[in-house]
C-alpha cells in the first residue's frame, strides 16, 4: 500500500536513536542514510526547518512478526527512557486477535508495534491513523484520489474512515489535525500519476508538484504531489524499476 511514509523531526539524531532502538526488536534495521533523510525500508524521517515544519499528531504502526516482539518493542523502549503510550496487550476493539503496544517518539507522535493474522505484507508500516479537521472533507479528498493511488474505502463509522490497499491501511479520524505528513503510494503506470494530479486539481485541491521525473531521487522516479485538506503531502510514484 505505502511506497513510503516520511515524517519531519525536530532533532534528527534523537529521532534516529528512538526508531533504531524500538524497531530493532521487530527485526527492522535502518536501511539507508543520507544528509537529507534516514530510511527504515518504507519509513523515512528528515529534519524539519522553517519551510518544512515538524510532523505532529501522527500514529504509525509497524509490523511485529509475533506478540513476543510487541512485548520486546515496548520493554526496550521504556527501559531506554521513552514515554509509554499504552502497554502490550490485546485490543479487541480493533479486531479479535489484535495485539499491540505504543510509545511516543521524541516529537510526541505515537509509534506502535502490532501483531495480528492479517498484517501488511511487503512493507514495515502496518497502518497509520491521521487526525483531520473535517472528517467529511478529508473523506471526499481521499475518495477522489483513491482510484489512482490503489486505495479503496474499506470501513466507515461516524467518527472514522479507513482506506486500504491490497495490504495495509490508513484511518482518518476527527480531531486536531495531523500536520506535515508525507504519504506516497506506488504504481507501475505513469497514467495513474497523471490522473491523480488531474483528478485532485480539477476537484479544487492544491497541487504540490505536477507529474514529472524527479531524477534527484533516482533516474526514472516519476511522481506527482497534491495536498490533502489539512496540508499533508500526498504522492503517487512510479519508480520504473526493472524487476
């Protein structure tokens, strides 16, 4: 579902230390680092600046291969001095076999390790929860881009709406909005990149970068960017990778 998820952080070294520490028990190690960003496969962070502020009020859940690794995620994090946001245990309000634990990263975002029998395949970010100022407006935006981003509306209640891909999901909930999040969705069709940008801008949403190659990432990186109603940066990208 996610090509990548990127957050901006106040203190890059402190945030790297947090994610290195708590993700290691899940078998997740940092895969790449440049002057601009740090990467754990499909999860990235970069330093904030005056033009690109810190990501706030995000919930990000990572795939835990076993309940025991959920326990270790939380124990390792709390022993390292990080803030508990919910101890390991079942959460049947989400699903009958849901087992999770929660910590706060240095900027106050909620990081979770989660295990259940239907976890995301092919990626480390299991799901996101995003707070939005207007649930109806956010739903309309994501319904507009869904056909071109590989998404579908998978569940809805009066206070939350979930969009899913073939594996993985994100949920939008009413509240003080999540800020300065970047979500990118993959495609192998340049037409999806073009159609997403056209559908969003035609519907009155703000473009943040028209379809085109971004060779600064790598040759063949073809993407477009639009902003959701709360200003989060949404991307669809075709990497043109050779299998």
